[in-house]
C-alpha cells in the first residue's frame, strides 16, 4: 500500500514479487507528479522486485523532471542492492 503524506510516499507491508505489480502504476503516477520522498521504513518484507519498482519510479520521476529520494531503506534491501552492485544508484535521503 502507498500512503501519500505531503511529498512523502510511504510504502507499508510487503514489497515483493507478489505485491509489486499492484503498486507499479500508482507509484509511476505519483513519482511523475512532483518531487517526492519514498519512505520504506514500514516495509515488512522486500525482494528484488522492490529494487525494480524503486528504479522504475526513479526513471518516471526523472523523465518528468522531478527528483525521487529514498528514505528508510530496510537493511535486507540495502544488502540486496549492494549484492547486485546498484546501491550507489539509489538516491538516499540524508
């Protein structure tokens, strides 16, 4: 589920291959609408589909001339990003 709180897109629950598809279009639309922060601190489970979703939304935001930052990246997802060599590509919110 995506909860919109101002310019923050807060994802809650599982972000896995089983759930990512249902979030794709909504996240694309929100990412393209303006600068935003993707808050993953309430994500309970994540797999490689989560990374694919984040990078897809990042491309949509950039194509529309906006920025997307990532906050609250779960440790397991950070490890997966490092394993795939894409961790440096994640625009983490300081």
